[in-house]
C-alpha cells in the first residue's frame, strides 16, 4: 500500500539548515541540528513504509515565489514520488501568470502560511488567489496559532463560503495549537480536508483518534510537517493509535490522492 506524507517542507541544500533553524525559531523549538533538504527528508523516512511526499516551501517575500516554484518543480522531476505544491505571496504582482506557470511546471497545488507571511487568510489579496485557483488547484493553508489571528479558522470559514469550489487542506487538524476550535468552526465545511501534521505530539494517540473520527476519516490526511518532526516516528505513532485498517488506508493514501488530484497506487 502506498503511504503519502501529505505535509513536508523542503529547501535547497545551501539554505536547508538555515531554513530549519528559522522554522524552529518561529515555533520556539530547537532545530539547529536539522536539515530540511530533500535528501535529509528521504533519509529520515528510511525504514518506514512512506512512499510519497507532498512537498512545498513558503515564500516570505514576493521575489521568492518563482525561485521556490522552480525548485519544487525541479525536485519533482528528480523524485517521481514527490507531489509538488507551489507557493504564492500576497504581494506577488502577476499572481495569475505565476499560477499558470506553476501548472505548466507540473505542480499540483498551492501552499500558503498566513502567520509567517503576515497576512490575514481572508485578506483581499489572498481572496484574489483563491479566485484564480478555485476549480483548478487545491491549496494547503496553515490554519491556527494561539499567538496570531492571521490564520484563525473563522477566516477560513469566510473563504470557503466565498469560494465553494475551492479545495482546501486546513493544515494541523484545522487549527494548530487550538485543535478543538478548528473542529467547532469548520467541521461542516464542504471541500475541506484536514491534515494531522504537528498535532500528534500535543494531542496524544487517544485524542488523535477521537478528533480524526469527529472530522471523518474520509478527509483526514497523514502528514509529518518535516523538518519539524521525524516522518518515520510520526508514521509509527499514527498507525499504532488505534485506527482500523480501512481508516488507515484512507488517511495514509486515498484522501491525499483525492485532495491533490493524483494517483499514486
């Protein structure tokens, strides 16, 4: 059975360690010894059944957008088991042209992180992005953070109402660090997937199972949030939490296929 890690960050070799440290600084976690290169990610999966990786990076300036998209596309050409998602920044000038180019590059979706990009999820500039990709590409949106309001689930609810055909992964169980809030606000939304990345450590196995079943295991996706966590360790914790085989088959494989619009098995 294929296993898709639906949430992984990778960076070019020359900045992979610096990028990991920056992510750690943002979340208050010591990641100075980690390396967010593609090679390091693959090495971290050795010995695990993970076969495919949904990969992306985040642009914190408009100028980084085409560079990152070229890098992700290049990595997907080098690794057949990578599913690449483009980045976008709210101040990028030719948003529509870059989305068209990302599609031509073979990228399968878009990833944004409102908290690190310092923009409200329902900002008019991002609403323009959603308008461009609705019905064309899915989007992974970092959702929730007790420290910020940029990515609050109530903002995503407004987005989903405005763009009913937009397919969204509300990353981190719909509200990182405030998981119940995400469920309470978003659980009735259509076209919404939820990944379980950066959640298990905080929730524990019992609550992970309970929350996944509350959402519906037909829309939960396994994800590691590499380099934050070890993909192999996250997989082991997930598959031993108490899910049924049918639930695991959906969450480890089929849901991510449906979300990204790909077939891997």
